[in-house]
């Protein structure tokens, strides 16, 4: 049951994202928002990675 629910959740989330992107694609600023969202996600991942590396180094100091 959990696997089926997870699959349905992924499907609905992907559908929502497609509808959202289609809605923004009709406007000229859609690409700008897409770039901003992609940049924000990449910066967030970079921040998480750098924080994880910092914590790892702090814990391994002899």
C-alpha cells in the first residue's frame, strides 16, 4: 500500500509541476521565474552540502 501511495503522490506532484510550468509558460516572465527557481534550488543544495562538509570536518578534528 505504501509503495502505491508513494507512486500516486509522485504522479500527482509531477502533474502539478507540469500544470504550473504550463501556466507560467504562457507569460513572457515564465522563463525568468523558472531560472530563479532553479537557481534558488541549486543554491539551497550548495548550502546544505557546504554545511554538511563543515559539520563533518568539525567532528573529525583530532
